[in-house]
C-alpha cells in the first residue's frame, strides 16, 4: 500500500462530532418512550454507529450486518451478498439501519426490502454521508449527516483499499499523480 497519497480534510472531527450529537438528539426525541435497535452495516459504519449510539438517550440495542455488492471498481451493481448476518431477530422492533455513505443507493435498495420482510415495527435509514449526485435508485433517507460532492472520501470508517478507516475526519484522497 502506497503511503504517498495526500489527504485533504473535507469534514473536520469537530464538525462530525457536532453533527452526530445533533442526529443523536433528533433520534432520541423521535423515539421517546421507545427502545431502538441500531443495525450497523460493517465495516464502514462502525465509527459513526458507535459515536451515534453514545449520543442517543433512549434504550439502544446494537446488531451488525455485513453486505457486499457486486460491481466493478468503485461502482456497485444491484446484487448484494450477506457476508455477516444479524445475530438476532428484528421482528416487532424499531430499527434504524446505520450507513457510512450512500452512493448509488443500490446496496440499500436491495437490503431494505430484505429487512422489511422480517417484520420490524418500523425501519428507517440513518447515514453519515450522502452523495446525491450519484444516486441511481430512489432511497428514503430519514437521517443524513452531510450531503457531499461526487468525490471519493476516506476516514471515520470509510476506506480506500481497506486503509484510512481510522482517520478521525472525512478526507479526500489525492492520488500520487495528482500531487
Ligand atoms: P451504494 O450501493 O453505491 O450506495 O454503495 C455504498 C457503499 O459504497 C458504501 O457503504 C461504501 O462502502 C462504498 N462507498 C461509496 N462511496 C464511497 C467513498 O467515497 N469512499 C469510500 N467508500 C465509498
Ligand atoms: Mg459500506
């Protein structure tokens, strides 16, 4: 793995923290008196999901799922494969699917009906980032941190070839030949 990439900050750690607290407060108000289950979509959502869970004041359960979408390069197609299944049932529960970023929307377009078929009481999507310009299918997003332009971003769970997930900010990768 080359370490020659330059990474510029798109969204600072402070701005992320502030926004996550805001979303946490909104969820806490919207689900007052209820228990919720956050479904963290591995691996990218793990940082966001943990920070978000800490900001929610109603009772929270956590479960994890990993899906991969078949596609070439950085573009996903319609087909998804479940690589890690949820540990528990979501029947009758208030479910929030937590994503790192929505790009084409294809992954959630396939995943949501599969989860809805398991009869949760209600289910919605919460994403840290959204690239609306790239959307290929219609997705109903209830909570969204930031709309971002069509650029490949890393950090806060998001990777470039499995690297940079641990950056505490959202950054843009500039490849070597752009330096
Ligand atoms: P979608 O099915 O096209 O919406 O794919 C969403 C998934 O693609 C995300 O969960 C990420 O794993 C990945 N992805 C999309 N854009 C980026 C990016 O800018 N950086 C890193 N991963 C991305
Ligand atoms: Mg992902």
